[in-house]
């Protein structure tokens, strides 16, 4: 996942980009704190065994 902080050119907002998604913050400190937590969670060890044991729900019919 491509994650980075960018200052808005139009107003005094800060954006944390996550691939095609983005989240707005009022201050660069808030944006950097969010980025720190997000990065830690993305880099945390993940067990494929736990993921694989979760039963998938069937798609809902329209």
C-alpha cells in the first residue's frame, strides 16, 4: 500500500493518502499520528492461519 501525507494546495488541510483512498486532517500533527498508527498496523505480523479459518459469507443475490 502506498501511504503518504500531503498538504492541500487549496486550503489548510492535510491529506493522508492510502493508494486511491485519502483522509483529511486539520493539522500536520494529526495526519502524522494517523500515519504512524496506520503504518504500525500494516507492518504488524499477520497470521494467515487466523485469516484462513474465517468462513467466507456467500455473496448476496440481487
